[in-house]
C-alpha cells in the first residue's frame, strides 16, 4: 500500500481568552512551556515526523498575528486571518490550496504533550502508521471519570489527521472540526481513535498552563542558561534573561521577568511585564 503524502498544520490563531491576562500582550501560541514557546513544541513534534519547512508545514495566525508570523517566518507557510480567527475548521479550509490533495496532520498550538519513552514526533507516529488516506484519525486519551461527551469514551489529545476528501468539504468560514469533520466521520464509521501513550494537557487556563510547565520541569527547577538565580527556586521554570533574587515555589518566571529580593511566589506565573497570576496547579 502506498503511503499517502502528508503535510502538517499548527493552529495558532486563537486569542487565548481563558489565559487572560497572560495573553493580553502575547498570543497563546507563544506562551512558553518548559522555556519553549508552545508553537515551537508543535513544530518540533512535526519535525520529528519529517515535516519541516514552508512546503510541508503551515501555521495560521489571527490574534496578535504579527508576533506569530515573525516567530514562524522561514519555518512554515504562513496563513494570516486578518478578520479574526476562523476556528479549527476554517483555519484548515483557508489553507486548502496549499494542502493541494495531501492528507493533513492538524495540531493545536496550545496542546502540551510529553512521552518519557519517545521523542517528539515519534510519540504520535501511530497517527500515520498504516493510514489508508481515507479515514479521519484522532489522537486521544480516555475521558476523565464523570465526563460526558467525547468520542467512544475518549477525549481529543491535540492532533488529528484529515484525508483530502474531508478537506475539500470544509466550509471556508469560521467553524470547528468537531462539527465539520470529526462527528461526520464518526457517523460514517470512518473515525479512527489512536491512543496517546504519553501525558497530554490543554494549556487553555492558567492552572493548566502552570501544570504543564511544572510537568516539563520534572519535579526540579528548569533554569535557562541566561537566567540569573541568586534567590531560591523549588520545582519552577525560569526563562531566558529572567532574574530571580527572591523565593519561588512551583512557579513560572517568563523570559526577562524579575522576582525581587524578599519577594516570595508560590503557584504563580510572573510575566515579563511584571504581571503575576496565582494559579493552583492541577493534580
């Protein structure tokens, strides 16, 4: 069986309203997790599958689009949405001419995935393995106890694979893939659920964003080589050029941010502009 040609899309147009005020001046896709912007986590995962460069990877942008475009220029085909985000479906539909008959692996920029046994890309390779090019595939984790909805007891885990025949039918308007692709494929008997063996978290809220960072730190402190730590840090993430002279515990310090002598932060996010958000981590 011939393996269908694949391209990749990272959806990075969202405003990140649930992450406000952190996303007041920085788009959600560029918020750092483990000292790497979320968008770079997604691009690295696609690169692990051999999908790199503007011919094989696209990134859309709407909210604070200039920042996303500047960050991804040269690494991906760029798809601005000047009238506002088109949703997960509309963002893919707008790229139809670029996709041009290929299957498309679509990832959400705000998805945090980590597998201790597989490198990024290799951890989601099962999405592509043995694919016929005719079905819709979805990366999944089991639903949380008590949750309703989902897909046969499973929840979406950040990436899905669409065949060209589904891309051609996507409406060129604001919409979501749940309605335009995933549910129709489920009704058709053409939805394949692929279990993700690693850790997955949607970083859409401050609490989940903090949790993702602490997971990336692995129970210790992740310190960028250009940061300065003269205070005390426990189970935290400290970004490039940050200066920590106070005490931080289970906290995220953004690149260039400062924690003054005598200052103490616990379960907090300190942004570059001095903004501090309390965010109890998720269990």
